[in-house]
C-alpha cells in the first residue's frame, strides 16, 4: 500500500497531482487550514519522508568524507517544495539555488543520480562534474542548482519569458531564500515579469536565516510577500510547515500566473533545522529555538499525525512506508558509494558544443 | 544489526576533533535527529546527530578525548530488538587518538590533496622548445627588488597564520585611521565566513564593522561612494566569485573615476576576500580572477602567498589612495608563516620577492601557485637544477624589473598559476620577458596553469584540473633541455 501511494505521488501521475482535480477544498474547508484527503496526505508524507531521509543520509555520507565541499541540507523545509509540486502540471519548470536536493527529488529526479552527483561519480546527474549545488534535468523541467545567490531569480524569469513567448500554458516556479531576496537582480526581474505579465511564481523560502544573519538583521521590509508591491505583484505569506497550506497557496499563485495575470509571490515561512552547510557553528540561534520548531511545527510529523488520527493508519503501515523510503535512500547511497569516478577524459568534454 | 557511529567530518578539511561531551549515555534510546554528542574543532563546536533509530549500546570514545580522527567509531548503536551486550561486544577496540597535528611551516600540499596531481597529458607538444632566440633587443640594466630589506635585521619573528595576519593588518589600520571601516556579508556578528574578521566587531563596534545584506553590487557601490568622500572602506567579498555581481562598480565606478575626473576624485577602497579554487566546491565557487583584474588600468592587484606579505601588503593597500583588489586564498588561510614582530610593518605594493635564489631557471608565481613552485624547486634541487623562485606578490603594477633581472641571469623561465591559460598572468609575464630580455632567453617561456576547463566537482577531475608539482618539474626540465 505504501508503495502504491508513493507511486501515485511521483511524476505527476496521481490524482492528487492533477491541478484541476482540486481535491483540497481550500476555499470551502471548515477549518481555516485547507484539508487534504487521504491520498494527498499519503502522497505528501511519502515525498517529504523521502527528502528527509535522503538528506539525513547525505549528512552522514558527508561525515564519512564521501561528499566534499559544500552540502546544504533541506531538512525542515520539505513541505514547501512538496506542496508546491503537487500544484503543478507537466511542463511547469522549477529552478532554485544551492539548497536543491529536495527540489530535485520532488521533481521526480532519480535519487541514485542525485546521490551519485553528491559523491562526484560518473552516474551522477551531471556526470560528477556539477556537485551538490549544480544538477539539472531537462526531462523533469528542473533548471538547477545555482551557486550564486539570487541568480536563479532572473533565470527563472527567463523560463517564464519562454513560456509566454511560446504560449505553452506553463508556469515557472523560482525558489529563493530570504537572503537572496535582497539581491538587486530580484527586483529587476520582478519589474520585467510584471511589465510583460510573465507566468512566473516566485517562492521565497523564508527560513529566517541567511547563513548566520537573521531576517531582521538584513531586511528593512521583513514581510517578503510585499516585496513586489511597487510592481503590482500580489503576494501572500504562507505557513510553509503545513503542506496543505502550501498546496492551496501554490494553486492560487499558479492559477494566477497561468491565466495571464502575471507573476505572483509566495513567502513560505519555514525553518532549516541544520546548519547553513555542513560546517556551521550555529552560534546565531539558540538550541531551544531549533528544538521548538522541530517539536511543534515539524511538517512531516503534522502529516503523520493526520495519517494516524484522521485516516486511521496503523503504526505498522507507517513503518512499512518508512522502510520503503529507507530502502530507496540506501540503494541510492550504495550506488553513489560504489559507482566509479568519471573517466579522466571527461575533464575536457561539455565545455562547448 | 549493530551500527558503528563514526566521528564525522564537519568541514572539507577537518581531519580530527575533540569529543567534547556525550549528551546521551549507554542504554539511552535514540531516534534520527537526536543530538548524541558535541564535538569541537579549531573553528567551532558542533553537534553529532543520530541517523538511525536504536539504543546506544556502547560509547567507545569518552568525553573530553582530543584528536579523534574522522571516521573513527565513537559509539555503537544496537538496532531495534537487538541484544545490547552482543552489539556492544561486537564493537572494535577504540582507536588510538590521532597523533598531534604538526603545524606546517609552509602549506602542506599533500594534506590539501594537491601533491603530485597526474599530468593531464595535454602538455606534450608544448614541451618542445622552439627555435633559437633570434633578433636582438635593447638591453637595459635591471635590478631586482631586495625584499630582505623590508624587515630590519634582528627583528623577532612570530609564527602566525595568514588568517591572523590579515586580521591584525585590518585591526592595526583601523586603530591608526578612524576613516577605515570594514563591510561585507557576515563580517561582524558571525566573525567572518572564513573568520578573517574575527574579533573586529568586539574591538571596533558595529559602526566600523558592518554586516551587509547579500547585495554585492549594492554594497560595492556603497563602498566606492563612501571612498569618494575620503572614507577608506575595506569591502570583503565572501569569495571573489561573488564579486562578479559587483564587477560593474569595481571596474566602471572604482577603477575609472580618478581618470574621468581629471584627477579630482579617487576611490581609496580595498576589495578583499578569497579568490580561486577551494576544495570540491564546483565551477561557480572556484574561479581564479587574477587575470581579470590584472587587465584593468586604475586598479592595483595584490595576491600574497605568505602571512607576512599578507599583513604588510594589506596595511599598504589600506593606506593606498587607489582602488585595490586584494586576492586571498582560502587554502592558505590556515597556513602558518613567520611574521616580523614590528609595530608598523608594511610591504611595498608593486615589488616582487625572490623567495629562493637559483642560477639555472626562473620560476615566477604568486599566491597558492607558490606552493607548487617551491615544492618543485626542492625536487629539482635533488636533480641538480637550481631554480630561482619569484613570488610576484603584486600582479598590477607588475615588478617587471625583478623578473627580467632574474631571467637575464638564468635564461629560462616557467610561470605557475591556478588560473586559466588564455590571457593569463603567465601569458603577460611571457610577453614582458620577450619584450625586455629576448636575447637572454635560452628557451621559450612555459606556462603551467589551471586547465582550460570550468572547475569540475569530482575529486579525480578536480585534481586534474589544477596544476601540480609534477607539471612544474616537467616544464622546468623542458626549458632546461633535460
Ligand atoms: C552572490 C553570492 N553571494 C554570497 C554567497 C554565499 N552564500 C551562499 S548561501 C548564502 C546565504 C543565503 O541565504 P538564503 O537566501 O536565506 O538561503 P538559505 O541558505 O537560507 O536557503 C550566502 C551568503 C553566494 N553563494 N552568492
Ligand atoms: Mg534563508
């Protein structure tokens, strides 16, 4: 059962992924939080758990020296990309920064290929030449994986430009951080996107810190949903720890962009549990703050509780999902550990066409 | 199945750490994400989190143990339902702590994984020296800069890392001149992304040590604007890769204004930060921009190798009335060198230093390139080749006299840099030698450079992409016809 649910959640094939099935009654929900049906909760649980376990494994492999350089984990933020991805249709593009493993898994990219790129092996999605921060998949409409803070915002706007140009009905989702939101090119992009009514959704993942700098120490306007106001771009603040709220907001934003009304900004209020990258002394926040977020707002725990209480799944059924996810992650790690390094001749390939 | 919990590495260069404190004890149940222990490195205290669920069956390395090597088993976790005592007894004996690390007097390339990178085989045709030197040129007398005279005889030397030397240079200049201030990302409260500005906030306060948002183009412009009024900003780029966001202000605003204003308005600003490849951080984080800045009139470009040059040159740079690009190197930050203990030690901008004298061949390099050059010189010595190694220290203005004087003596030259070959620093040096010492050359100049490819991530490819000691040795032998 767990396996079936997982499949339904992948690659946009499940009912929950069709934008028009509109099963989450965002507007007619009794409580003010939009509701999920059982399939949607199961699908979200699978997707988020995969990211969580994958990232934990990455951290472990980094500790063993199998992954080098920078390695930015997505733990804590899983609901953002999973909820947004549930609101997309085939052909919608995704682009993000260097904290990209979760986005790639949510886009349906092969966990083995992602992990093997982290270890710099030939079976990696960039043949081992890109690393943790730089992976791409034309097939899954994932455009990277960028190391320069803010660069993805103009690039994502370019993806939207291409959709507009081709009139193909697709929307681009551009993810960036609270820190990245202060880069100048973000506002140059906002202006063009609004001016030309581009189908662009900007997802600001406000995890409260840019490296060691809290939002309030770097931003004069800390309400990121307002960052497009002077260009007339609508925005909302969203509980980024509740995958249902993310999905509902994602649907509104994507619908707005897809129907020719121009760009939309979603500020996802989220939290990263781990350090900025692996070597982060984390002196800029208290342990209590981190512990409180994990205990009270964990995005996966929220869904888990619903699965047990509302959908009456048994602990054993949840365990089965967990083992299946672990198996995928272990297989990926196994592959990434034993796959050979790239052939030395690869040094000189892929520079020009 | 019992699982060994290993000592993790929390940074690319960490080899060992102290197991400061266990937060769980034997017999405790743990689940993924639980904090098991705290470890300490020279940079920070960090937490070890559990990855798996189970019971902490045995602690193998106790609280307070120093020098625990990365990947040593530190505890054993028993799986669900597993007998704890069997799990504990299946554990290997605790590993002996790693021997105390010896601080290396010069960069230890082996440790950095840089020794003897295999040649990529791309060099074979260019190894062949060409025809005999021909047309005569005008020969002038050249004299090299005497770097020994920079430090008075009998001065006490203290060992210091490049990181500390840079920090001290900034602190001394900030004490000396109220107009000097530092700005950049994470320079204040975080104490610097690479800890170069450590302690400056505490001494000088938030007015003079300014944390900026991630807005390189904006704050570079703010720095230049402030410099127009006579303030002396030190603008830190977290790395020079990110200075590409700010390149317009560096070139169009900082470098050109003095000229455009007919000499009225200069910009005494220092742009500094790590440049070039670190380790395994991929193409967008590993670019050596020396040649880019070297190309622009109106800038001075400095790229020191040793801690004492880093200190003396940064102090001179802060006092200089021009815009300065000060290129540091992340791998050199932690290396220790002797630094003169003087109240006010400066090194002149624009003067190279003969790091090692020799009569057979001149090797010219700068920054981390010096590590290859010096190691190669040691190896060549064993084969009876005396290499003279010149550390450029300043790239623009380039100390042509020191290079040319050396080449007049040796007749042969090899340049070493991590940057790309085309239009690189080596190309510039070769052209100057050809212009000024053509008749003295016994062989064409050979450049050893980074390969002509973006920096790959994979460990094996990264090694191939960077220059190595073997390539320098091979190039020297080629110009010596050996
Ligand atoms: C142009 C540029 N400047 C600086 C950096 C270094 N850097 C990498 S991530 C980061 C913090 C970004 O924070 P945020 O946008 O909030 O994203 P988060 O890491 O929280 O996901 C910084 C300063 C960079 N990669 N690129
Ligand atoms: Mg952030």
